[in-house]
C-alpha cells in the first residue's frame, strides 16, 4: 500500500511538471523518491511555459517595433529625397545654388544638454508604449516631457541606434533621467 502512495506522488509530480514545462520522467522519479518534498518543489519552481510565452511576446513586440521604425525611416528617406528634388528644381528655375550657401547661424542646433557628459546621446530617441506606435525621434528634453506624461514608465520600450534593439526603459541609459 505504501508503494502505491509513492507511485501516486510520482505520477502527480510528473503531471504537474509536464504542465509547467519540465521533464516528466525526471520529475516522476523525484516524486517517487522524494514524495511530498518533490511535489512542493515542482509547485515552487517557476512555470517555464509561462516564462517562454512572456519571452516570445516580448520578442514579437520588439520585432513589430523594429518593423514600424524601419517603415518610418523609409518614409522619412522618401520625403527627404522628394523635398531635395523639389528644392533643386526651384534652385535651377531661380538660378540659385542654396546647397553651397553658408549656413545661417540662427539655425544652428543648440548646445547639447548636460546628459551628454554622462555619455547619453542627445538626440534620436524613440519611445513606445506596449502595443502602441513608436514615437520620436526625441531629444533628451522631449524624452523628459514624454516621461512626465507616461502612466507606467516600467512598461516603456526605448530605441536608439546605439542600443541596436528595443530595450526596456529601466535597462536603457535613459533611466538616469528619471
């Protein structure tokens, strides 16, 4: 009779292990030998299926945001090419060469913010809420304004060309801004 109880522990432990993404045979043996302790252990360990699902969802979200960012870049490049072609036609019609003209000092960008001293790039930041469209590019002041209006900063995803991929806000260099 006692042997049946140990087999029952092994079967229950193996069933629970299978539902949590773990090796059935190994947990059957642990349940057979460890009884109640193995049962408690399999319940206390994290669910590997759930962790895998979360990881896959995060990767799908990053992939979606990369694709949206690529589309946005293509649109910007097409617009830039179109605008440049139109300006060249205007220059040609007016007999001007605005490309070689000296830049207007009033149009020069302002000095980089103090965060540059910390090695954080001043411009080119994109932010996205989960499931939302990426917004940007922002400079550091724009990022701070975005953060001021954000409900849950820990859910935000951040992208910059120096990061290479979408990153959680808490793991990005921007975390020092908060």
